[in-house]
């Protein structure tokens, strides 16, 4: 879902900064809370504040790391504060930028050629540092490469082309004020009995619905009443849509079709703890946290290189993708060698179409990464609630509209997760006389971010397991985008299509989908890989062959070209989806591989020619495989805003290029159909879905066989009463 921010923007920025300071003062990493000190006084020393691990000083969430002196250490490290400043000064001396006002829509590291990154080893000098910049000057979008060493600027592409760059936070903010430039807008608000000071507006991307909307950057602004609640999303001023020109920030058109629809009441909409009636607060649980008596087992070197158990990977924030995992390698338990698994993985695009064709709703078909910036919308994580104790927090360093660097604190967290699950086990029945019980607890490492794209919150987890599995999970929470209605009870509209569910008096939760498409450049033991469909087929036995009539047979088929790897999931015609390295075999001769393991998901049911689906065509299949091409990273195209769908994963894949035994990229789309229900009001409990990347004949045998079990000596109890 989408939308940046509104009238509240400045206010919120200030409170966010304030909250961080609050955090700093009141949540130091060693427990200083009186109860904790008391509890720990008599216990084994590891849980006192003195013996908290200090080796990972930087994992203190409250560190006020000054990024001014950061320097890059790895070819994939994001641009530093100094580098962004340098790019800005190179740009400002270029004729293109000197003569006219400009806006920077993206300013990120231009990653070196993959071959250079693969050759690079710790200690080598870094490949030349370059920035990739998307800027708008005089109504034209430009894609530039800025070389930081030579100060050269290469202009790669200049508009016009289908679509516009990601909006800047500044223009989203400005757009929300534009309606108030209109006397008619003000009058409409007043006519509905709402004070202008109570109005909060959202900048809503317009999608694309034909030629009449082209050659002009547009946004639709819709508003809410903030009176008596912080959850203004539940108080829509329904049917009022202001079409705004995003470049000149002027009202183009006001559509007002909801005059008779009441503003839903404020009662029971506030979700803040502080706003709950004190006598109704439910303290049903004791506080909980995991214990790590010897400290966490991961380390983060040079800010971005993560080492944990048998994994190593590079992790960085990105303004568009949110979080990027690169060069993920797993250590082979037999040889001790780090083996390539993923070259690069990230959230490439989202697609969130609403299922209401009426005037104020039809255009709500968000593509959050390319339109709003999935990383730009990721707010600071809340220590102890968003991520557990001992988490490491990574800041995002981004460029503002004027090219100046700014820091988004605690944007990503990294932590070890023990959820009480089992890594592997076996117990022998007494009849064998063997008396065996062997169990290993499952501990994983999670890299997490949470994007708040206005009302909605997307939690993205990359969870690494010691057995080689990687689980990629998306959690949906936050607040529904709701529609005002005159109905107060379901008995008032029998048989009528409301496009959703009545959630509360005058509030409809509109049906919608969420699709999240992941880019997965798999490099299994090297770059040249193949994609193999392992189709499970019913095989009939021949007459008299067996008491059985049928069994299942695995039929392997290597996809030779892209179209053979356009996959729609089918429960009654199931397949496994392997990415293998045909040149590297196990001891017994299987090609080493990983498989994509889908789980509960949803597919788009929109008509393929519906304009939103043309733009979101990357959701037409759940899996795609393309040959590696560094220009093909964003599934909805580079310029997604108002794009018409001519540059998507679908168009690339339809070229049907060869994908056998070469460097390939796998794309996976995770989907949710969301039919809102009353429990989603006034804020949604998290709903999650995931998929796995799982080793398949990658290791010679169970890679965690030799992990030791837990013993009581490893896990002393902090306080006797604590476990009672
Ligand atoms: C509309 O109301 C706002 C808030 O009171 C005010 O700042 C603005 O000037 C008004 N617009 C017009 C055109 O009167
Ligand atoms: C790489 O991608 C770009 C953008 O889709 C395309 O123009 C180009 O033809 C592609 N190159 C190859 C070799 O497929
Ligand atoms: Cu939803």
C-alpha cells in the first residue's frame, strides 16, 4: 500500500528524532531497569550489566555513530556521507545542473561489474567508486554515472520515456499541501463540518490509465480527519480526490463524490498504548527475551560484512529495495571452504492493487518500491520490540532531493533468533534397547527491516539457517486503507457489492492484493547455473507388476530459454524448482543446487489487459528466470511511476533468451489476497508469508550433524525465580 507523508510530516520527523533521543537516554544496552538489576544481583554473573558482551560495541542500538568519517571497505559498500557530498559537488559544477533547478530522485552506489566484485578479495584496493544518479532537470529525467575519482559525469539516458523516477520525500510532502491552495477544496472541507486544521492528506500515486495522463507527472491527494485520533486513516473524507501536477505543485482537478458519506467516528480507532483506557489494558504475559550468556555469535565487520555460524554475506540498506543481501556464502562442513550461494538478493518491486473500480479508488494500484522507495519508507526500528536484545542495528545513508546526505538510524537490524524450534532430532523407542535421544535446537540469523509506506507496514526478514536454508519472509501489519460509507450494519446493504468488508460503523476495508517480487541472483558454486523443473508425475504400474496401481515419479527438465521458466504454481501438477550448477557434482554425482520452495501464496486474478496488471505484469508468474543483465533489476522497470508497462520483467522474459548453464537470475513473487476482517481494525495483527531457498544436494550430507546440543552448563539460569 502506499503514500508517503502529509501535513503531519514535519511534526513526525521531529517526534521521531525525539523518540531516538528518548531511546538513547532510557534504553541503554546493559539492563539498568531496576527490576532487572534486582533480579540479576544474586545470579550467575553473565547477566549483570558489567559482564554484558562489549566486544560488539557497535551493536548497541543507541550508539550515536557519526557517519561523517565512514569510509568504504568493500566494493559493494553503499556510498558514504563523504562520497554523497562529493557527488553533489561534482553535479553542481556540471552545466546541466548549474543552469536550472534540479531534483535528485536517486543517488546510490553504481555497483562495479560483477566480474570485478567476484575477483576482489579482502585487502585489494577497491574498484573505482561510482554513483548512479537519477535527477530531474527542466522536466526531464536523466540517468547519470558520476565517477568519484575522475569527477566525470556520463549521461546514460535522458527522457522522455515511459514512467518517471521514484518520488522524493520532499515532493510527496509538498503535494499534500497543494489542495489547500484551492478555495473550493477548503469550502468542501468546511461544508463537511471539518476544521481545516484537522485535515491530514496522503499523496497517492495515480497508476496509469491511458494516454490522457501522459506527459505530465500526476499525483492524487486524498484527505482524512485527524480530529480525536492519531489513527486518521480510519476517518477518510470519502470521495474527495484532488489531482495535482507533481512538477508545478498545482491543483488540476477536484473530484468530490462523497458529500453524503459521513466521516467515521474516532472512538476506538487509536492504537497507541498510551491511548488505551488504563482499566482495559491486558497484562497477560511476563516480559520475554532470549538469553545469550556468551553474547551473540555473529559479527559485522566494516559495517556491512556479516559473519555468523557457517554463513557470510554483505548487507546494506538501499533507498529503493530496502535491504540488499550480496555475496551470500555458506561454509562447507567437510572442506571448510566458503561456497557461493547468492550473488545478490533484494525486494525488487511491490504491487498492491485495490479491488474497487469507483472514482476515488480505481487508481489505487501501488508499486511501492519504484513509486515511493521501499527503503526510503523504512523507519527506525524500535529496540526490544522490533528486534530483540543483542540485535545489531545498521543505519541507512541516503541522499535528499538536493543531494545532501542524511542518516536513517537503525533502519536494518540483525539478530539471532531462537524460537524454541528444533534443528533436527531423533529418539529411539525402548524396544531397540538403544536409549538414544539426540536433539539440536534451531538457531537462525535474521536481517530485518520494516517499511511504513504511509498506512501499511511491511516487515521483511531474510532468515539464515545453519542447515543452509534461507527463509525470506514478508509480514504485513499497520493500518488498512479504508473507505467511508453511509452504512453502519450489514443488514442495510444486502446483496450490494461493497468491494470489501464493513469493519466498523461507516468503515469499509476494501479488498486488495499484495505482491512482493524478489530478485535472486543465484550463483551456486559459481555463476553458471541452470534452472531445472522437477515435475512430480503420477506413474501407473503395469498390470501384475505390483499390488500398487500408481506412484509418483520425479521428471527433470532443464529450462533452455526464459519462456520455459515462466512458472505458475499448481497444486495438482507439482514441481520442485532447482537451480543447479551442472559442472559441480557431489561425490555420488548429483549436480549441486538450491531449490526455490514456494509456500502459501496468491496469484493475481486481474485481467492481463487491465492497465494496473500491464504495469504489474511481473506478477503474471510466480517464478521467472532471466539471464543476468545488470540493467534488469527492477521488475516493474526503472521508471515505475506512471509507467505503462512496456518495461517489465514480462517484456524482458518474453525475449526468450537462453538460460541454460549461464549466469541466471531467479525472480519469485510472494502474494497475499487481503479480504479485510474486523480484527484488522483499527490496526492489523501481523500476517506473514514466506518462501525458502533450500540446499538440494549442495552438501554431501546433513551439514549440521556435528553441532553440539545445549547443556544446562551452557545456559545457566539468570535467576532461580526467573525460570520458575
Ligand atoms: C485554505 O485553508 C488553509 C488553512 O486554513 C489556508 O492556509 C489557505 O490559505 C486556504 N486556501 C485558500 C485558497 O484560501
Ligand atoms: C539488458 O537489459 C536491457 C534492458 O532490458 C536491454 O535493453 C538489453 O538488450 C539487455 N541485454 C541483453 C544482452 O539481453
Ligand atoms: Cu492488505
